[in-house]
C-alpha cells in the first residue's frame, strides 16, 4: 500500500502567498464541526445572515453547477456572491462576485481584519476563507449567495449559514470515505443533512440508495424534492462534455425555484448565461508545446466513470488513449484504473506535486496485470515528452486526470496554455 497521505492542499503551488495568514491545511487536519463557524459568524455580526443562499452539496459536479448558476445570475443582473473549493491557482478563486474573483489585496485585508476572530474560535483554513467571503459579500451588498459545500454537509462550514432555502444536489458517490462513511447510504445521509425545513431540493438521477436517502430526508423536513433530466442538445453550454447536461439541469431547476423568492427566470433568461459558463480543469482542452492535451480533475471512481462515458465522443479513442494519471495516495486508484483503462490504452503514472501519491510500483503490486500498460514518469512534462513521439503517439488526444491539484500545479507554472 502507498504511504499515508498528507492532508489536502499541503504545499499548494499558487500565484499568491497567504501563508502568513492561512496555515497549512495539514497543520489542522480534517476537523468538521459547526460550533466554531457559528460562533465566529455571530461575533462578526452575522454577515449576510439575511441573504438567501443556494447551497450546493454532493460528490462530483458541485463546481460546475455553481458555474452555471453564477453565469446565469450575472447574465440576468442578479448580483451573486459565490464560494467554491478547491482553487486551482489562486486562493482568490474561492470567493467571487458575478464571476469575478476577489482581489488579492482585498482578501489579505479581510484575513488580517479577522485574525483575532480566527484565533479565538480556532477556525480551520476553509472556515477562515468562508468567513472572509461572507464579510466581503455583505460589504458588497450581494442579492444572493451560492455556497459550495467543502466536505460532507452536516458539519460543513457552509451549513452554518442560517438561510438556505434552495439546495442543489450534485451526483453523490463514494469519496472521502474516511470522513463520511464507507457506504453510499452513509455518505448520502451526511450530505442530505444540509436539507432545511420547507426548502426546495433539486437533483438529477441518483443511485437508488442515494435516492432513498434524499426522499426520506425531504419527507422528514417537509422539503420539496424536484428530480430533473439532463438538458437536451438544444442547450448551448459553456462547459464541455455530456455530463454537464446533468449539472446544467440541476442548475436550471434551482434557478427556476427562485420564483418563490422574488426572481422569476425562464429558459430564455437562462440560456445566455449557461452558454457563458466557464470552469477550468474540467474537460479543459489545453496545449503543451503546441501539442493538444485534455485535462480533467476526475479523482474518484464516480468521476472516472463519467470520464469513461465521455471517451465515446473522442475521435480516435478506439485505437487507445494515452493517459497521464496523478492520484493522491488516499484515493481509490485501483478502482479508477479499472474504469478508465481499456486494453489498448497506456497510462503514465506521475506524482501529484507536494502530495503523497500512488506510484507505479504500488499499483503493480496490487494489480500486476497492468504491467504492460502502466509507465512511470517523474513529472507530467516527462510523460508528455514520451507520449509525443512517433512510437507512443495515438490518434486520440492524451488525457490528464486524477487530481485537481495536479492541474493547478500545471496552470500555476504555465506548463500548459488554454486553447
């Protein structure tokens, strides 16, 4: 087995340095509870306490749903404050108004202002950033909040916000089992705990075990549960991939539910926004030395399954795909490879910078049948050099996946450029 992993976000490569204000994530570890955040927000005067929030929970697709919602709100002149995680390159990405990230100087000023509060209530880095976001949104008089859950839901810091009448439920699958439970029922129960009394919950199709939990939770809370189907091809979406039609449908359902809260939006109002949605690191096409590369942050089996379904639309995939995979040591790499790797494929195994990662040796020890398909590389760049030779090149565009942190490192170092 690979060594024990570092906590998420250790040693991130970013274009800004806030290490004097935001401690390394591994110094606190994972510490989920609501009391700290509730106490800190009360001390800060309950910023945005009366502003309604769309809370986005689930396992995969939360950031994409947030992107569609944010773009549509901006298109229709509704001023929204949006929090997402993790970031790819800059801490500022996590806090945005109308799609524009907070300025670094403003974020540093907020963190400085709240340093004593953070110390008093012993806030985690995620909680620090959320507190800063809510103060920022309060000062900027936003109309609506869009809060992406960081981990789980029941004890997530975003759940400390008191006014969450709309819940967008992304696809729920097995991930973070060490914190949320080892079954879909247990994980779904943690995530469904965000559902508030008489709220409106919107979800696309879920696994039967997840569906049962959502239906039971909504019944107990007197909440309305709306099931939606993926948008058809008449919708022009700014995010590529068929899977985004599911995420966009959830966003559409939530935005339609805003009618009960004073904002009436029809499909014509939404189409313009959805077409302008952007979300880096998800089925993103980039260039390395003018050679094409597809990057996707899939880092768990459910996301790998979606990527496997997407490959049917890639020209030349039947001849095989060259994968570049960097997977953190605590992730389910074997299950991901079983989903992604076809007999005609090859996969270069690379480390995720500054994170304990699965190695070629560890993978082959568990699954020696892949000896002829897996190749070790010390970096993404080394893998790309090897892939882009006449002997290794395949007709399909190479695909990099396994970790958003790996993608963030490439973007921060300008190793790749967006198309």
